[in-house]
């Protein structure tokens, strides 16, 4: 009786095995004839029992299943991408475990093709503002080809563009875990026929230049994206109301790269947004020490000093920005404003004075000081106009100052320049 049961069990497994192979063959035949839908039906009929099959049959099943869903994905079934990718990865997993490589080589080729299809589909999704779908496809491309970490980077970017911040945060954290840098070299050359500069891989570029169809080869270095990734990670934490984690992200990054000015600026901006302007100025001073010739850094310190009514420090910063960039319009405007604001602050004191001889003398003293400050503000803008002739913002502010000073001659002159 026992032997009979064993025989029945053996026959059952044999029949199941034959059924699986027949279903796989039917699926392959349908796919070959171009009927991917029928192939899908046939291959899924074997899904319930495939776990009990031998490794060879399992590899064949997942290889065929991957091809079927890849074909369906090409025909517009977006849900098929993931099923195809998972099937192909399963083939590699099974054959690596068994040590038998019957389908692996061809599977890798299909995976490369599927990756290209995923990327192209993601590009289309991004163009149509389907950012979540694009991010998912780019991430799937990365899982198919982990060496191509740029797919993970672009997946994070798509997620950010769509406002899917937690998804983006996951991708950015993965990028940092794998040590993604993003720097590289872009190879360019000028098309001799069209005159347009084109990008291509180095081997192709060099061959084209050698053939004479392209000229002016250029190797253009692209900067590291580490600072950008940390910045975006911190910004997402801020967006999610997790400022402490944002600060931790900046500080951790700065330990690895203490002289990265962009990291310092990003941390400074976070403190600024929190209203901690003293910490902002402290960090900006660190940035200036590393990049003293950057006019924007000096300008930003000037803005904070001016907001704190620290006009002397603000003027030092604005003047330095102008020294570095003589056409820095906003620095001129703000430098002028420091004098005007200081002058305006005297008006309240002037208006509070009485009619006594002492008060009248004090009034005249304050008025002279106010007029002197306004004159300095006007002189700054006259210099600005020499470096930025025709700038309406400069002329408008200058006209207003002359109007406040009662300088009719210069007021009229600037009005004419404005065409009023």
C-alpha cells in the first residue's frame, strides 16, 4: 500500500512537471507568433506550481515570463515593466544559486533592453508631468543595472519635481549610501556640417574627429553632485518639518568636505529661514573666508546686517561686493538705501523737537546730517549709473532721493533720463 502511494505521488509530480513545460512551451509559441496576451495567459497558468519545479524549469519559466511582459511593456502596458524586471532578476538569482548559466547571458541582454525601454518611458512620463511614474521607472532601471547609479539620481529628481518628497528622500539616502558622486567628463565635438556642438562617448567622438566630420574636441568636466544631494535631502527634511534632520544632513556632509562652500551656504540658508540671522552671518563669514572673491557672499552678509540696522557693517559688505563686481546693481541700491534709511531714522527725532533755541539748533544739526546721508546715498547711485547706464531701478531710486532732498535740478535731470 505504501509503495502504491509513493507511485501515485511520483506520477502526480511528473504530470505537474509535464503540465508546466507544456504551458511554458505554449507561452513561447504564442509570444513567437506575436500574441503576447495569449502568451501571458499560458505562462501565468504555470505560476501556481512553478515553485515546486526543478531549477532548470524555473529558470526557463521566469526567462519566458520576462520576455512576455517585456513585450507587453513595449506595447504600452506600464504595469508589465515591473513584472518583466522581477522575472529577469529571478532568472539570474536561480542560475547563480544552481551554478548553471543556460539563460543568464541572454537574460542580461533582455535586461539591458528593458532598462532602455524604462528610461525612454520615464523621459516621456516626465514630459507629461507624470513624475511619480517616471521616478518609479527610473528606480526600476537602477535595480536592473545597479552600476548605473545616475538612474537613481534622476529618479530622485523626478520624485522631487512631482512633490513626492518621501520617495525622493528614500532615493537620496540610497545615493549617499552607495557613495554616489555624479562627477564625470562629457565628450563634445563640433559637427563640421551643421556647426553644432554635440555630445557622444569618447571613442565615437575621437573617431569622428579623426574622420574629419567633427572638429574642436572638448573634454568637459561635470562637477560632483554630492552637495546638491545633501542640499535636496536637507530641503526635503525641512519640507517635512524635520529641521533638525536637515541640519544633521548638512553637518555630516561638512565633516566629509569642510571646504565645500555650497554646503556652508545651504546650512546658512536653513538658519536664515528659521530666523536665526546671527548663525546665518557666522556661517556666511566662514564661506567668505573660503571664497573671498565671491561678491554674492558679501552682498548676502550686507543684507542681513542691514536688516539688523547695522548700517556700517552692511556698507562694508556692499562696498566689497561692488569692488568685486562693479556692475552689481543690487549692491549699489542697497548701499544707497543704508544711507537713506539712516537719514530717515533722524526724521522722527527732528519732528519730536520743540521751538526752543536749543531745539531749533538741534533740528538744524540733525537736518544737516540727514541731508548729508541722503547726499551720500545719491552719490552711490550716480556712481552706479556710470557702470550701469540706463538702469531704471537705479534712476528711479535716485530720482526719489533728489526729490526728498528738494534738489529740483537733479530731480528734473533724472526724470528726463527716465523719459517722464
